[in-house]
C-alpha cells in the first residue's frame, strides 16, 4: 500500500460521522416539528377566540358549604369584564375559593346554529347535532357549565373534602335546542379552586368538528405525551439506576437514573388529578423537594460530563438553595406559597445558567457533536421550563387575535410543555454518557489487548522455562537411574562376578556350577534393569546364612577359608527392601576383601544387641604389604566409591556403616537400629549424588 492510499486518521472519520449523525437527527426533528405545526394549523381561522368574560366574581367558600355550590362568603375579586387569558391572585388565603363568570355567545353564533321549527320540525322529535362547540383549552380546576341556565357539561371540581386539578381541554357542544334565536345566549361557568391564584385559559369557539380536533390536539400535547414521557422516564431511570448498582465506579449513570426517576415523580405530582384536601400541604412539599433534587442532579450531570464537577462548597450551596422551598414550606405554609412559586425559580436560574455556559464553552472548545447536541436539548428544555413557568404565573400574557392560526393559539395557550423535552433530553444525555462509556470500553479493550499480549509472551517464556526444567529433570532422572544401576551393578552384580571369577580360577567349579553362577548374575542384571520387586520376606538370619553357605562352597580353599557366625536366638524380618540393602553392603564388603585385601580368611557374623542389628565382615588381609600372590592378583587401586555407596545405603536405612583397617586385617561393620527400621516406610533405592 502506497502512502497515497493510506486511510485517514480514525478520529477524523469518527468526528465526521458524528456531525453527519447530528445533522440528520436535527433534520428529522425539524421535519417532525413542521409536520406537527402544519397538522395543528389545519383548522386555522375556523375557530374564534373569546376575548373576555363578564360578571366575574371570586369568593371564599363559606365554611358551612362542604360542596362549594352555595353563593359563597367573602368577596375576593369582582370585575364586570375580564380579558382572557386571566390570572387572579387570592393573596395567600388558605381557604377554598369559588369563581363564577359568564361568556356571551351572541357574537359567535347565528340563526343557522339554533333550532328552527320551520326547518327542523318538531322540537320533541327532531335530532340535529350541534353546529358550534366551545373549547376550554385547559379546564385546570374543573367546572360546571350552564347554557342559558341548563347544565350541559363539566368536570369534577374541588370541594372542602377534595382537591381536583384537570390538565386537559374541555369541549362544550352547544345544543341547538338550548340556543335562543333572539338571544341572549350565555355560558355560565362555576369553578372551585384551592390554589392561591386563579387562571382562566383561552376559550375558543367554532364548528363542532374543528373544535373536537383542536381539543384532541391540546389533549395529546398536554396529557397523552406527558403520560408517555413520565412512563419513559420511569423505565429509563430504573434501568440506569440498575446499571449504576451493577457498577458503582462511575456515578454518571446513577445521577442520570435518579434525575429520570425524580423527573417522572415531578410530573406525577404535577398531573395528580384527585387528592383529599388535607393531603395538599404534603403534596406541595413533595413537589418542592423533587423539583429541587432534580435541579441538583441535572446540574451535577452536566458538570460531570464536561469533567468540571462542583467543589464541596459550591455543591453545598446548590443543595441548600435547591432545598430552600421544601425547607421553608412546612413552617410558613400557604403564607409563602405565592412567593415561593413566584421567586424561587429565579434563585435557581443562576446555577442553571452557569452550568449551561460551562457546557457551551466545552462544546466550543472541543467541537464535540455530543456536547453540541446536549447543549441544544438543554437550551430547549430550559425554554420549555420558562414557558411552563409563564403558564403558571402569567408574567407575560398575550391576548389572542382574530388572525391567529391554531398553532399560534396552541403555543400561547396556558398548557404545560416541559414534558416534550423529557425524552429527547434523556436520550441525548444517555447517548452522551454512553459515548464516554464507549471510549472507556475502548481503553479497557486496549489495556486487555496489551495485557493479553504480555500474558501470551509470559506463557511462551513459561513454556520455554518449563521445557528447560523438564529437560533438566529428565537429565537428572536419567543420571539418578544411571547411578542406581551403577550402584546395583557395583555392589550386587560385581560381587557375584568377583566371587564366580575367583572360584573359576581356583578350579573348584565344574561347568554346571559356572553356568548356574553366570545365570544368577544374569538374573541379577535383569532385576536391576527391570526394577523387579525382589523384596525378601525371610528372616535376615536365613538370608545371610544361605549367602555364607554359598560363599563357603565357592571360595573355600587351602589358602582361603570362609567362616560365618549367625546368631539365631531371635528371628528378624526386615520390612520393605531393607534386607536387600543389608545384603548389598555385605556383598560389596566381601567383594572388596576378594579384590584388594589379599586375605586368607573371611568371616561373616550377625548378632542382635537389644534392638540393634549388627553385621560384621572381617578378614586378615594386608592390602598394603608386598605384591599380590599369583593365585589372587590385585584388581587395582580402590577408588573408594564402594565405601561411599555403602555409607549412603546405611544412612538411608537409618543405620551406620564403618570400615576399619588395622595390622591384623580389615573390618566392615553395619549397625542398624531395628525400631527405626521397622517404623521406616518401604525403602526406595536411590544412587548417591
């Protein structure tokens, strides 16, 4: 491959792919928004906005009216005409309030919308669907609706025993038979509320089919999507918390999961329709607590993403301010509810703005598509939060105009939209963190690859070392086997050969005896090579006696006498291979006498001194005096290996071998404690090293 054909840096390819993916995601989102706007704007111009209500009264509900349906008590607010949308404070009163107001329908209906007997027939039997409908964009507090004094629809409203909040539109079909051809036609609404402020949402009127479409659109935006977002956040939060519990080394998943769960809790509390009236203080305190915790978690997540976590002091300050509403509410209650709802969010805004600014600087510095995407979604969520805050507090109010399309009326209607930012924000935050997690996984994989390579090299080194060690062990085993065979041949077979040779030289053996001797030597060689188990089970006295008899028959001559003295008062059976080891020492001692001593007498003796076995081989030889006689020539100078072998054999048996040479001859003594010999395990013959 030439340099011109080499691929570009992987980091550049990854960044380009991220930007392409970001552009595609934004394009898809824009298309969805445009499609939704187009679909919502279809009935534009066919629904008219009611500009104002008349005869508005807001009163406290009398203590003796548990259902809140009476004329009411103290008057809080009264206006002959109230422009829509309307927002009325109740000055922190801790009682149930009742609002009554009217809507004049005459400007919006014509003769064709009412019932005409000439056209429609008998009123008792004719059935014609309504031509016009009224849409309350959000019947927040519930209502009872009357058309010309006749109840036509409504939603359950608050009483002294219960609190109701409905965040959904209400469609009021205007029955033809109730509409007066000559007027006046009025809608009367009666609403109860426990809130410290009272809101009247925009009211639209128009053809029944288009009114139903607009109502369903509003319901989809403010209720269906809110429930879907809440369920999505709940499941995603549980999953992320589970991931964090499985691996607590990275708290980002824990922060994100906790934020998702708390966000689901916030919307659950916000959209809670029914509760006993006595639960409202606890409900509101839980809402303040969850909202503050959500603020802390989201800010922490953003700052952890850009690797700029809060200091301990800053985190303490953030937690204290975010928990301010939940801390103050149990002590001051509804006295400060209005102030908390009005000003608390502005205390939190500086922290949120600071975190967003740090995120924007990080996105500008790193040119990261993930950071840009997170910044866009966070800004969109912030805008929707401010929109919902304005819906709640009505800081900026815009009266609907005749030329407003349905989309503009939807955007300016007092409906909550923050939940629209929940799934995108959660998905982007999860994607951002998963991207970081992917980088960490790549680092771990690279580390694992390096570790695997090092392990492979180490295994190769260990394999080579093991092969060398095996070769050394095999060499040592072979050397030990050679030494064993040498020791057996030297001490056992060599002694038999020496004995046979001297017998042949003396001429005392016929052909059959020589053959038997050689066959005996051959059998001994086979035993040494094949390591046949030759354990003796006879008493050592019998073994040594038979050996002495054979030795006497083979070697006794006029110039060489063999004698033996075997004590037989107590029989002694040596366990394992000890009898063989004892006889190897005896045979080597006899062979040394025949080869080097120039002796004329050889004596074998065995005795038991208490628990000690003593075997003695002695001769009258003078190995250092004069030349060897002709009949028994010298075998050369001793190397001393035989003595070393015998001492090693005695040591392994737990005994002692001594060789003594004096003017009267040589003496070999084997001393073997019988107690130690009996307690010892089966003896293994090992050549000395």
